C-alpha cells in the first residue's frame, strides 16, 4: 500500500474546513504531555501557543 504525494497535497489543499481544522496541531510542553498523556493536540480558536 503506497500513496502519491501529489494526491496527498491535493487532499490537504482542497479539504473542507472541518477536516482542515484537524490538520493544524501543536506539540505540547513536557508538563502538559504528562497531564494529558498526548504529544500534540489540534489548535482551536482562543488557544495560546508559543512560537
């Protein structure tokens, strides 16, 4: 089972907003990783992120 990069790019570029929203994720700090048990989470409006 393989995938074609051009089709993956097309899917990401033309994805509907409810799917595109899930594609935007941020990694968590070490203390939040321990607390939530996850490495990254999707970013939502109002979330504070450090760049």
